[in-house]
């Protein structure tokens, strides 16, 4: 943490997005979309191979880690579908949720402490996977794939709130059926070393049989996610208004 390598990891998705943007700035919209598809196919294959390695290491036994419902793993499929369908709601999903979540994983890269050395496939996949999620979302935004407006934001919340609740139910089903503590969308507990630990410590875990919930933690985390989405929406609206003013001045 906070070594030269970590700082380079933090900067890497921005550098990649910058290089991609300027090397393709004269390409057509459709060609940029195909580049996005190719990059995200690579990211998905990288993830699936990682999960296959875990399955092998678990002696081919079922384990929650092989199901890509972790928020950053799920992001790969969201971005791939967004580029394939040119779906504005999926791009909004990637920009307002996947990008900040993946970048937080880069900044608070405690997940890398699970590896004795980064020179393993899973270590490399962690680094490349998170870098691609952030960089390809930035690439999408810079090239106009991401469109945010009130209708899309409302639609986004209608998807995210049920998804968050369903993720918690799935996590508890894994405890009940498989005695495995899945933590999809971090509804059970936060990633160690992240600011969300403060929310978790403020709350209390209530249990009914095998079902458990830290309602305050989930509520505060949901409010933080909502605030981030709204801040990104306002920043986007400010950038677009500035672009319109500059365009009008140039036209005048």
C-alpha cells in the first residue's frame, strides 16, 4: 500500500484511457464501440479464467468466488453489454457505480494482500481487471457513450435498489445452503481497509437463524452510493453546460 507500484496502479487506468482516447480520436463512433467490445471481451475472459483457476484450486467444488456477482466482477459484464448494445442505462450504471467502486478497489487495494506475491495469475487479473473497468468507463464517457439525464438516473435507481437487496438475500442463501459467506455487493461486510468499515462499526449485526443483516451499515452504504451517483450526475451536467456555453460563444 502507498508504494511507487501502488501509485502507478492508481494512475494506470487514467493513463490507459488517455492513450486510448487520443489514439482513436479520429475514429468513427462505431469503431470506438468495437474497440470497447474487444477490450471488455478480453476483461471478461481474464475474469472467467481467474474463476476457473479458483474452481480448480477448490478441487472442483462449488464456491461463491466462481460466480461473478462481486460488484467489480459484475462490472465487466455490464460494460461489455453496454458496448455491445450501446445501452445508455448500462453505460450510466458503469459510470456512476462500477467506476467509483472499481477505482476505490484500486486506491484501497487491500484485496492484493490476499496474495503472497503479485506474480500469480489471480494477482495480475486483479490489477488488469480493475484497470480495464475504470479505463474503459472513462473511455466511454470521453467519447459520448455515457449520457446522464433525470430519466436515466431515475431508471438507474429503480434497478440498483432491488439489485442491492437481492444481493443481500443471495449472500444469506449462501450462508444457509452452503455455509459460505458470500459478500456480493459488500452487503455483509465492507472490504477491509476501506472507509466503509466506519459504517459497519457504527451498526450492529442482527441475526435470525442463519439470516444476518447490519441494517445501519447497509443503509449508510446505500446513501453513500446514492450521493456519489448524484454528485457524478451534477458534475456531468456542469460539464455539458460549460461545453454548450463554449460552443455558443465560438458560434457567435
